[in-house]
């Protein structure tokens, strides 16, 4: 049996959920996508998650022979069957399959090698006669040439290229956790858009930027085109090289269309056989899809970008623009004005673009603004009222409400007619209702939903059902019932959401997922969440997609809670205040009775919703805080319970009342009468029993570790904190707490004034709010690092007047300190051996940029460059010392390390050249000299 390939990619839980049905893997699954979409990786993750036996067979062209295919199938399943007879024939193979001794997963990779071969008949029989104890998962670039619509295959589960596409949050995880080279959220969005979530493209991007500073990686994202060398080579070698001669020029030239049809291609190229060419391209899975059975075709963005570069390079820029212009005229004549505007933009015909934008008006504002921003010059985007309106809708969809309002107001000012100004006014009014302030009158669904966040959501639900047209009335009522905590009413409405469109199409799977996750963790809830996220993305509502991702925390597991906290952090980075609060609330809702609740986080949650004038979610947060305070046994918990009860009653949030009863029961020591009252109230709201029991829990004293003796702090290449050799899990605290830890770590051993901390972490906050935030964050950090410390007695995080300091114990370590102090310690070393050891330690400590996760934050950028130079200087000092001691090999390594860290270190280049010369390698010395001169030329220094 072939070994399951190793998988270095991030886990894909939303896809793994599609491959499982709750009790195990689905019986039959087909993963189909072009090359490089991560099919094999997903199969490997699926196989490793299976508890039974897994037989893996990767197919090759040799398996076109039915005998070879049958023999290798036999060898793959042999370890899991008790049948003694060999399986040289298909009939004997079936006997062996029926003799499988337990649940078995059979995985077939690269099934496209069986296309149009006799071995396809074996695959056909395998699909139809699969034994009950066996599940089959196969991956292929093209759908098998067998009848997949027959009744025996009704349980077949498909995963296609669009499902395999990496979403923005998956790219963030991939870069942050697997590659350990994170990018800011804005750059991740551009990367996703330019590569279309193509797994191979993301990996190739990483290979081409690996180890480079953040600024260079960001520049690489901005410059990403179809000419990116590695991706270009991959497309040419792996995809296009297989095309016969008539198809290659055809596919290159028709890439000028956003949507290709046979008629359009025939007209553009003056031919009459485009239909056959398009069908063959689709059959070959050349990164092209057809959503309507062969009438229209679309290229994947990565392929379209590559073909655009091939077209321009092969025919010249002017000829490529003429072809784009011709395509624009063709689609314009058909009335496809949005496509025409895009084609005119690629042709750089800006007057034609302006004319169409004015003609399209509000129609353009519902299109993908990010795609337009890539196509149009910045001056046109800034000056066109419809583009500014589209930008506002884009920001609103991301939850950046104040910025959206500003765009809508600017659109009004730029509009030259009343119709345009009216669109801007209406959009601004709809966005303003989500800003702090009292409820405003209005007839649209947003106004009704906003009212449900402020008071009596159950009343809003009843009125919306009665007075609003469908599907918006049903959608508002559903969400209002969820806000009210009335799950039976929400469940009833969900039965009538089939066929809803627009935002309502997102709410249905999201509601089903929430109910499924609350009832029991499992794949059904994950599948519904995945559908909700996909629907939100299709509606261009990133804020709603993030809310759906955060809802995973409702299953009550620690991993899901961490996912919600990552979503909250993502929302904070993107300026989505509502999203950050909702995600944080989800992270705690289902685990209030477990562990040691973070009271400061829950208090901030309630305060945050109050600041948004959202009294209903604030009541939920206050009730959650009351439960957490009761479990923690904090003084004054009874007061918090009374406060929660009052707010829940005044806001009409009946669903939060069970939480108040739970808090009262916990605070009183679980008397039977109060416990029974909490259970009864929860049952009335439709909450599952296990959820209420988890809230009630048993008072669990916090588990305290022994006082730590040492700390190890790593800042280069990514932050890591270890206490007594064990990594400290920083995901349990809020993003600001983690930033505070990193800020203190960069200054380890040195006092940092509180004003400097506030300027770095709370630059926009009022002095009072910033000081409060610092105190809360420091308290959370101390609780995490020194849980056993007595009140006011701290060893590692000390306060000195108005300054804070991270104190390293005698045997502690911080890589920043090692680099920063290297030169001074080496100068005072008793001998060369000691000096070399100090410098080597500093050189080895520098493993990448300082705190790449903090990006271009002002407080880290300057220190990052200073420490880069210090690390380079330490390596250069080591090279000089080794040359003096006569160890040329060590000198070469150190000098190479120095120029690798900081290529503008003049002394390091000279030492590298000298070391090569003393080593007798004249060619290497000449090469180093040539590279040194290139650096000097780059700096404007001319040499002879």
C-alpha cells in the first residue's frame, strides 16, 4: 500500500466536513479541479482523519491497462482483507473487496489518467458495486467518463475547484501558521483576488518571497501579475504545454473575454468552430468553467491573468489592446455593458470607460469594486461618483461603516444629477443606522434589524413578519428571534426559507448552522456554515462571512473558540467593530461554565455593544458576564447578576433570562430549586440540555501552575513565549494583550513608559479609555504569565513608577537581547573564544524579521531595521574574528550570513571577498565582488 502523502498545508475543516456525514466518510466522493488546486492535499487530510484503514493508490499512465490497475488496487487493499486468494482478475478483486474486515477508505488520486481507457470500466464497476464497509474518495482533473448520474450513485458527493479555492481567512492561516510569514489583511485580499485562491499559486508566491522582509513581500503582492516567474512557468509547463497547436493560440486570444461564448469567439477570431474548441478546453480542465452546460465559459483568474501576459508578450502591447477593444465592441453590441467597460479598461480607452460608467450608473455599484480598482487608474476611481459609491458599498460590506458613510457623502458631492445624489443619500442613510445613536425611522429591512438590536427583538420579529414583504420580512424576523433567544420560533421560520435570494440566502444556512452547532458539534453544522460563508461571499458581504465563520464557536470546543477569536482579531484589523464584538461573544457563549473565564473580555464586550447603542447584544454580554463572575467567585457577583437581570428585562431579551438564572444558581452553590428554574427557562427557549449543563457546570477552582522559574522569548521570525520550557498559549487573550506582550518583549530588560505603550497600542483612544485599556491588558497578561503571583507581587512584569518592564530571570533568554547586547558583551569578553561564542549566539538568534505579525506598525518598524543591522554587524564581527584566528570556513559562513541579513553592510561584503580569497576560491571572490558592486551601484556609488 502506498503511504499517505504528507500534508504541509493548513487543515481544511469546511471541506473535510463535506467529505464526512457525521458517522464517518461519505460513501463516494469525487474531487475534481485543474492542476494545483490542492486535491491530493485534501485527500491526504481526509485519509489521516479517518479512524479505520486507508488504502491509497496514486494513478499513473501505466494504469490505463486494466490488469495493471486491478493488480495495484489489490495490493492497496490487501492489508485490510482476510481473503487469501490473489486478485489477478477484476472478479477476484471484487471478492477481496467484499472480504474487507472493517471500515476502509479507498483513495484514488490522479484518476484522470484513466480517461478514455479500458481501465475506466474497472472504475465504473468499483463506483457502482462498492461494498458497504468501504468508502471511496477520488481526485481527478476531469470528471471520469462514466455515467455518474445513475441511481446507484445518488450518494455521490462532489467537491469542485470553487470549493477548493482558498478563502482569505484560509490564506491568512496558511501564511501565518504554515509559512510563518504573515501579511496584512489588505494584502491578503489582493493576493486572493489576483490568484483566485489557487493553492499552487499561493505556494509559488511563498517560494518566490520566502525569507524576504515584509516590505518586499507586500511589494510583491502589489506587483503580482500573470508574469510572476514561478506561476508563469507552472502554467506553461503543467497546463498549457498539454494543449494541441490549434487550442493554444485560441485560448490565448479569447482570454480577452470575461465570459466567452462560441458566438463571441467566432466573431472575434473570424472562425466557425469555437464551440468545439471551448468544449475541448473545458473537457481538459484548462482552468475554465461553464456554469450553464456549455453556453458560457469563464477562466479562473490565475489563468486569465497568465493568458493576458502571454497575449501581450506574444503579440505586443498595442496589438493586445486592440484585441481587448475589439472584444469590448462585441460585448457592447450584445448589451453586456459591464463587461464592455472592463474590456475598454484593459484596452486603456478611458473615454469609452467613462461613457459606460455614466450609462451604467447604479448598476456598477453592485459589482466587484476591488476588481474595478485593479483595472482603473486611481484618478478615475477617485473622480467618478459611481465608483466612489461602489467603494462605499465595498467598505460597508466589510463592516467599515463610518468610512462607507464618508464615501456615500463624497459620491453625492461628485454627482452632477439628482438621481446620482439620491443614490448617495439613500446609501448614506442606510449605513448611518449602524452607527451609534437612537433608532431612526425607515422602511427597509436594515432599519428593522437595527431596531431589533436596541430593544424588544421579539416584538420587532412579529411586526416584521406582519408588515414587511418577503423574503426580507422573514429574514428580519428570523434574526430578531435569534437575538431574542427564541430558538423554536427561529426553527419554524427556517422551514420556509427555501429559494430566498440576496442576503436572505445567507441567513438560512447560517440559521441552520447555529441550531445544528448548539444541538451537537458535528459535520452538519460545519457544512451549513460553509454554505453560509460561500453565500455571503457571493453577495459581497465579508462582514456576514466573518460572522458565519465565528459561529463555529457555538459548538463549545476550545479550537472553535480560538477560531472565533481569530475572526474577532481579523475584524479589529479591518475596522469592523460590530464583527469583532459578535465574534468575541460567540467565542464565549457555549463555554461559560468551563475553565477560568476572562472577565475583562466579557466586560469589554458589554461596554462595546453599549457604545454602539446595541442594548440587546449588550444584555446578552452582561448576562454572560454574570455567569462568568459567579463561576469565578468574584466579590460583588450578586450585583452583576442583578444588573444583568434588570437589563435583560428592560430590553425584552427573554432568551438571556436562563443565563441570569444560571448565574444565580452558580453564585448560590447550585441549590436544586435555582438549578431547576434555570433548566426550565432554558427548555422554554429551546436550548439543548447539554448547553445548559455546561453553563451550570460545577465550580472548578482555576488550575494554577507552579511559579515559573524561567522565560524564553523569541521575537525574530515570529513571536513565541515559553515558560519553564512549555509554550504559553497567547490565543487565549485579546489581540491588544498579545501586542502589549510583544512590545515589552522587544524592550526586554528596559522600562517602557506607559505613554509610549498608549501611543503604540491605543493611539486614537481618549486618555481615560487608553489608561483603562492598559490596566486591563496588563492584568490579563500577568494572569497568563504569572498565575500564582500574589496580588501586587510580580517577578516578570513589573511596574516602576509610570513605566513597565519585562524582567528576564537569570537563566531566561530573549533573542532581541542577545542581538542587541552582542557587540558590548563581545568587547568585554575575556578571550576570543568567549567573544566568538557571544557573536555566534547573536547571529544564530536572528531567524527572520522582528515580529512579522505586527507588519508595518510604527512602534516596530524602526526597531526592526536597527536590530537587522545589529544582527548583520554581529555576524560581520564574528567573520573578522574568525579571519584573525585563521578559521576561514567559519569566517565565510559568518560573512555570508551578514550580507544575507543586511545586504547594504559594506564591511560584511569586504570580509566575504577577503575570506574567499584567503580560501583560495578566486571565482567565488570575483562573484562576491560583482555582487558587491551591484549593491554599490544601487546605492549610487560608482566604482572602477
